[in-house]
C-alpha cells in the first residue's frame, strides 16, 4: 500500500508562551488516538509549534484503511431461535441490521451463556475522505486552558483560528470548521513575510516555511538560540546565564530568533544581583551576563526577526530596561530604611492562609518545629534556629519582593547579611524555598536544610488543618511537591528521622485550627501520615527508581526516607537469593496463621513446657537481641540474614507440628512467639 507524508496546520493569533507546549502535547495525544480509531497506519508522528501555529506532521501515512474482519455478537442462542429452529425476531433484526443471512450465523460462548455471532468485513476507506471529518473533530479535542469565543462563531479556542492547512502528499484535504477551510496555504513570519505561502506538498512544509522566516520545529529554534548565545560568548569573552525555563519561554514566543547584546548603566551594578536579574529575566526576558563570575552591565536579548536594523532594536531594549532598574533601585533603597526585625513585626498583619493565621504565626510554629527537628538530627545551635525563624519571612513585606516576587528569600538574605547576621543564617534565609521545582538544587548547609524541611512541613500541616487537604488530582497549594521536597532534602542530608512520630509530636500546634474544622487530632494525624506515606511510595518509585514489587516488600510505616532507601536497596540485592525466598515463604505462612487465629495474643508464659517448640524458641531467643540491635543500627542485611537462619527452625517446627495446637497454654505461647517474630520482621519487610 502506498504511503505519503501528511501535514495539518492550525494557524492562530499569538498564544501565550506558558500554554503552547502543553497544548502541543495534547494535540499529539489526540492525533495518535484519532489515527488509531480511524485505523490509519503511519510510520512516525510529530507535532511542531510556534506562537502562531500548531503543525501535525505524519510520515509514512497509508493512502487507505486496511480491510478488517470483526466478530459481532448477537442475541443469546436461547432467544435467537424459535422452538422449531427458525430465526426469532431478535435474530432477524440482528441479521437485517448487519445485512447478513442465517447462513452467516455461528455460535460462540463465554462464562455466562452461548451467543450467536457473525463475521463482518469493514472495507478500507480512502485516507483523504476519512480525515476530512476527523481533522475537524481533532481541533475540538486539543486541551484549551482558557478557551474563548470570537466573532459570531460557536467554536471555542484559546485564540482565534485564522487559517487551516491540510495536505496528504500534494493533495489538499478540504476539512472545514466554522471560521476556516483547509487549503494548501500557510502564512510566513508576521513582519518578515506577512503573506500567504503556498505549500507544494506535505514533505516540503517545513523547508518552504523556513524560506518565509518561520522555523516550525521548536527544537530547531531552541538550538539556534543556544548556538547564537555561545557564539556571542566567544565573541565578547563573557558568560551568558542560560536558564532553561527562560530559554523555553523565549523559544515559545519567537518564530525566527536572532540574539544580540545590550548594555545598561554600570551604576545599577550596586544593586544586589537578584534584584538586577529579576527585571532582566521575568519582565524583559533577557539573559543575564557574567564576567569573571560577577554579573555585568550586559544582557543578551532575542529578537523575533532578522538582524536588519538590529542596532535600533538594541537601543529600544536598553531604553525599556532603564526605568525597570530605576524602580528596583528605588525599592531597594526604601527597604534599607527598616531592619529585618522591624519588617518581621509587620508580618502579624500578613495572612499566611485564611483561618490559618499570619506569617508571624507561621514563623513561631517553624521555630518550635525546627528546634524539635534539630534535636532529632543532632543540630545543637538552637539560637541560630530562633534567629532564622524570626526573620526568614520578613522580606515578604519588602518593596522589592512585592514588585519582584521571585526575589523572596534571596533579597531577605541580602538584607540579613547587611545587618551582620551569621553567614549560615543568611544562607538558610536564601535557600528556604529550595527545591523550587523538580531537579532544582537543594539546601547546601545543615541549618538551611532544617529550615527548608520545617517550613514545608508547616505549610502541609497548616493548610491541611484548615480544610485545604489535597483531593484527587487537585493540589492547588502544591502540597505534594512540598512533601517530595522534604524527602529529597532529608535523604540528601542523611536525616534519620521517623516522620510518622514527628508529625504526631507537632500536631498540637494546629489544635485550634482543627477545633474550628470539627476535626479530631487523631483523624488529622492519620491523614497527614497517610499523605506522607503515599508520597514516600511515589518518591521511592519515581525518583529513586525502585520497582513496585520491591516497595511492596519493605516496611515504610515509620515514614523514614533514609531507612526506606536502605531497605529497598537491600531487597533489590537479596530478592533472588534462595535463603531469602525460603524465609519469605515461612514469614508469609506465620502472618496468615496469626490473622486466621481467633485468640487474642497474650504475653509469653515461661512456665509452660513445650518440648516440640523448644528448639524454635531457643533459636530465636539466641539471636533476638542481636537482630534488634542490627535493625536499630540500620544494618538490615545482617538482621534479615539472622532472621532467615531462625526461620529454618521455625519451618522445621511447622512441618512437624500443628502450629496452634488445642492445648491452650502451648497455643497461646506459640501465638505470642509468632507475633513477636512478625513484629520484628515487620520493621524491615511486610507481607
């Protein structure tokens, strides 16, 4: 069967950069689903995008559907035929609907009954005819974050749709929606080639648009920007700070990128680095430039167009940046008029969350929790914890942070340093929000790590205490991300702490909130622990790569990320060893035995003589203290090997005796023994 390339372009007015990539992913997913439903085979499928278009390119698309034969079930056999063997009305209707005769009928059966069935052959339709309607449907299936109406059209899309292009090879597919009918025409760059471009074939779509100054492939645009940035670095002898998120944003707002260098007045270099960078990056989308590791008065911008009159464009960018930096200069000078403690006092009037108190209340809770946390992890400089907690949120009321929100924490560290606070306190203020996103760097020092973990923990617990618990896939306050951040930091710093106990210890700080929500402390703690437990499983699987099977075998009830990783690594190493598999079998058997018993476990009675179980009791008693010590010292492999050796004597007993015999004293002792054995094993593995 012949195959050709296919292209479908949706031309729109400029789409906001933060949405275009997500919509393109949705476009591809919907297209893959559509081609599967339409039984249209292809070799490869890609979606490209610019701010003005989405383009679906399919290579090796068949010219027609393949013929398929499918089995169609009809009525049950008992109602398909009359008593004389003739077709019932139900069967006649079924045959008429499918244009078949009685000779085409055969029977098949499943677990419930026998049915009549027929074989139906679906002929393969022409690709162009099939896609004519399918493409119009595809547009409506693209995810739209903010759909809008325009004109008198009923269709809704994030921005007005201005044209459609649909071609199979060199043939136009005349798909149509309210506002546009597909042709073989696209449009070039808005300023460099603002006219209709006739596309000769789907194979030539990308190259012919490139001649009209449109680089459709987003990866090509990104690589061109990177290449130009590196060329500029070599030519000028400086270093461009290439922020991935900024690079993606710029890639998504241009169709033909050209990079150039601009400058600003050196006097602004007196400002802290974070205050200079924020207007450059977030307001102007410029790349900051460094010389010998220090920020310079240069920047690199990206023009959506060519290099003609580039000097005029550069002067325009410099002129726009100047008042931004003047504003920053004013805000910074204004903030220096008050101390961090004075700013912190004003936090009493800044609400952290409705019904959850102010940021001053949060600072108090963070101080209390951090001192408890520090005791667990061996950090003894509690006075630094109190200093940090008191002022770490103070910059939230500063003029700089109100104008440039991305500087929070960063500018607070600058102010604290100017006032003479210790370097690790300043670092903790600077790094309190780390990690901000997946893959972000983690706090660098012990104090920073403690304050970041505690700040995140308080946010999770406080928001949950006022009824803002995550539900389903919804998590508007990012509590799942906060918990994962806690695990990342705790693991990286080797903080050996059981969060299940720690959460319970800190719950008293939220009693008033819980009372207002009519929720008991017990229910609240149970929810937080379950939430952490679920995120721990996700972390171990998604971030650390442990298999679901291995995670199902380890005990993570203590919510200790440090211990959990060690346990998971252990199971991964020993899970195929025969001695472990033999132990697992006996452990599973004992667990089932305990669960099936109707007796209530009591303490072990040393006065009961049980010769049959003596060897088993003795083997465990001999190793019990060393097993517990090994578990407490987190030497899990040694512990589980010792447990497995005891398992041999238990297995021997189980094979030759009724485990829970009729004699009550012996039965209760054996049950107590098995329960104790399982409790210790359960600190490492679970069934």
